[in-house]
């Protein structure tokens, strides 16, 4: 199989990875690594595998029935299923959009401090990121969306993995964390953060988006299931590598920030250990991470509303 053919196959999986990996993965992975070290790297693989199983199951439903999960829920459970889902979708959209705009604003303000007041900079850059995302989705179409998301995931994957390599704690320690499952005590917080890490790998509503993206690719019928499994395996493998890299990065830092501002805190800590190069390497990767999540959410969420309305 040629490289171009393989890339064409895995594009929907890359969209899942680019959209699902965002501020949550940066925050949860770095905090868990800072508190528990590399001993819980195995939890990332468990979380990625569980998300793969769920998304593959939903794709299998769609390929077998020709309907999305929302269409199937309305057909099998009645309209009440949509009436229950729609209020949740409205709240999720509002809070997720706010968080993504804030994260983009903080990341770009950290890179380009054009405003004297960081709060004003965060708001301005957040609005700008939202408008750019809206324009790209509305005018660019699905093909442009795929190209931009592919570029973003290559950027964020390369920069974050490179940062982890620069802070590499040792191959033996990393392999132990992957293949020897333990939950550190961490003054009673070990189990909580391990469960949070498992649940925080990849997006949640993002798993619903995959069905619409494979429909855009023209996939239908059981013959396409093998292709879906290949691209989902690739996407969630990249998600796992990204999250494990954040755990490794966090295990080398003392992190005190919270929420989206954690990006700035991590970059400042990296400047102390790796210099300006490490700081900018992480900031570029973080900016690509949060913007790809915003763009993926802006593109996928209208599908949910359209299905619910119909």
C-alpha cells in the first residue's frame, strides 16, 4: 500500500485524534504525570483502547444500518431520546465552545503578547480563533478541513513528542510504566487521577463525530469496516502517544496552574529546564492542539443539531 493510499484511509482517524486531543489531555496528562510520575503510563493505553472500542462499535452500527447513532436512537427509542439529548447538547456546546475559545486565546496571547492586559489578549485572540474557525468550516468545505486538521495533528504530535524526548526519564522507566500497571498512593489521590487519566484520553462527544466524517468519505456497508478499524487504530494510537508524552513532560515539572492557563505555566517551567527553545516548542504544539480541537468541534457540532432537528 502506498503512503498516499494509507493517508487517505486514516484521515477520519486523524480527525478524531486532532479534535479529541485538546486542553483536557494537556491538563490531565501533565497533572497526573506531575503527581504520579510515569508509573501510570499504562492508564493512557487503557483509556485509548476503551475509546477505540466505543468508536468502532458506533461505526459498525452506522455501516450496518446506514444511519447515524442519533438517527438510530430516534428510530429505535422514539423522539424522546432526541429530546433528552438536545438539552445536553446545547449545554455541552456552550461550555465547550467557551473553554476552547479561552484556551486558544491564552495560547496565542502567550505566543504573541500584543495586548498589555493578558485578559484582554485572551478574549481578543479567542474571538479571532472562533471567527477563523467559522470561516474555514463555512467557506472551506470538508476537503480543506481535512488538510488543516492533518497539518495541525502533525504539528502537535511532533512538538509534544519532541518535548517528551528532550525530558526523557529513561527507557526502562517508561517501559515499566507501560507494562507494569500500578497506582501510586500520592496521599490518596492516586486512584482519582488514574481514573481521570483513563477517562480523559480522547474526546467524548468526538466519538459521535466519526460517523459523520466517514459518511463524508463515502463509506457505507460492511466492506468498509476493515478500513474504519485501521484509521481508528491509527488515530487512537496517536492520541495515546500524545497523552503519554504529556505524562512524561508533567513528570519532570512542578505544575501549579489550572485550566487553560496551565499551558502558560508548563511553558514557563519548560523555559527553566530547556530554555527558550523548549518553551516555544511546547507553545507551538499547544496552539496547534487547542485550535484543531476548536476547528473540529466547529465542524462536527452542526451535524448533531441537524440530526436532532430532523
